[in-house]
């Protein structure tokens, strides 16, 4: 019998391994208030999210990119 699993390639990116975070997890991870998260998502539209029913879910990679962008811009100011 031939094993097909040996021929499978690893995923090209880490999207499958990306963690999905809830609003509460993002608030704790970023150290921000719920109103700040609301502003980032809905008012300023800086942080992307997906909605399932009434829940907002975030990819950790997007949260990390946002934190990196603003932490590096604060260092140069």
C-alpha cells in the first residue's frame, strides 16, 4: 500500500495556524479599553475582524501588525 501522506506539502503560509481571538482576548492582549477597540474596528476601521452571529473575531496576525505599526510610529515621533 502506498502512503499518500508522505507526498503532501506543508502549507505555504501560516494562515491555518493563525490564532483567532475574541474581543475580550484582544482587549487583554493589547491592554486597551473596550471603547478603544470599538473605535479601532468600527469608527476608524483600522483593525479588521470577522463577524459570526453577533461575535467579532480577530486574527492574531492582524492584531500584531497593528501593534507593530503603532509602536514603531511612536518610536520615530
